[in-house]
């Protein structure tokens, strides 16, 4: 790999001089910081990115005890780390695809390039059972996770609402294959059901107490400007027309019919929230704020949907 940012001479120096996991974490973080990689798939800084790459490649948990960090590495382990570090820097492959692991709502998930890397602020809402908007979480018996991808949101919902059935729908059969793997890994196959569906087409006549939707929402302008890392993700999970709201339009038109009387719809539209006011002037969306960051998520009730879209 003579044309790599990390030359063979640099690698040989690293093999000789870097001894412990701590050494390799520091060096990896320095390589990330010095080579302009983009952090947006679970981390936001070089050190956390290094931890999320190095430790899983050594078959260690990302929260490994501090005592382990001073452990020495074998030569073959060092060679493996350089190989994957080159892939991350030279090819801009997100760490989650290199390790096949991502975390969401405190849970580990298998991911590959068939699905987006989990990063939704919905994790924060799930942890609080959507309070204060959801008045009686214990009464929720049916939940729909729209555009489930890896299944991370659906599975986190199942853990938070143990009494509820969760339908996990996606248009992509490839994504659903990954979701099925995660459903079985988390042993929730009696509670979470993966269904192929173009928006609501696969669940005709079904009604839910809670619909959580993380549809594709990147507009054409943002798609053109995305860092290289995002081009490893399936475009089907990102792009949604000129204003990023093609799927959201259908969702809002059809959601009321799939909600119970007290049902709530939560939708993430990210940066495309800037297009929502022009598209739906005066709509009764409640935009949410997050303690851990994130934007572009709104909640709307069945009654509000009927009042606005049927007027």
C-alpha cells in the first residue's frame, strides 16, 4: 500500500516503537486528527474514533478496564490495526463498517454497508419512554418503527416497552436481512417483526399507539456536499428528493389512519426541517430539543394530523 497516507516506513516505525494499547490509541487518534477524516457516525472527535476502532479490532469492549490499556500487543495485532487504520483514512470507510459494530441506546448492533450507521437522537426519547408527550407508556401495546434499517430503533423500543409488539418496516430487503440478524442477536423475535413495506404499504389496516419514523431526509443540496464517509452508506437510506421530504410527505398524509385515537407520530427530518415550514405552513408540529444533541425531530398527534391534513 505504497500510496497510503500511512507509508510502509511509518508502519514499520509504529510496529517497533508503539508497544501498548495506550500507545496505539494515541497514535491512531493522531493519524485521524492529522488526516482530515470526518466524525459523524457515532463519534465526534479523534480519540473516541480511535477507541471505537482499536478496541473492537482487538476483541475488547470499548469500555475496557483501564488496566487493560497498558497491555502489550503482538506484532500480528499491530499489523491488523494498521491495515484497518489505512482503510479508515485512505478509503474513508466509517469505523462501524470496519468493525461491524455500532452502539445505539446503550445496545450493540451488527451493521454493514446495507444499512445506515445508527446515530439518531431517538435514543434519548426511547430511554425516557417519550415522556412527557406519551402520557401512559405502560398502555402502549403496538409500535411501528418506520424505515428500520439495522433494526436498532425497533429493538431499543422493544427493550423500553416490554409489553408492546414492535413492527419494524423498511423498503429494503437488504436492510431487513440485517435487522433480522439483530432481532435474533437480541432475542426479541417474539416481540419485533421485520416487514418489507414502502411506507405503510406492508401494514394495511394496522394501527399503532406509537409510530417512530426515521425516513431518508437528506435534500439534494446536502447529498452533493456530504463528506466521503457518507457515500459508503446506502443512498436509499439518505436521499429523499430535492427537499429531502419525499417520504415524509407520504408519511404525513397516511399516518393518521395508522394511529390509535391517542396515538402519536414522531418523525426525524434532520436538516430538512428548514423545508417543513414552507411545505406545511402553520402545521402543529412540536419540535423537540435534546440534551445530548440532535435536531429536526417533531411530534404530532392523530387528532392534529386529521385537523391539519383534512382541512
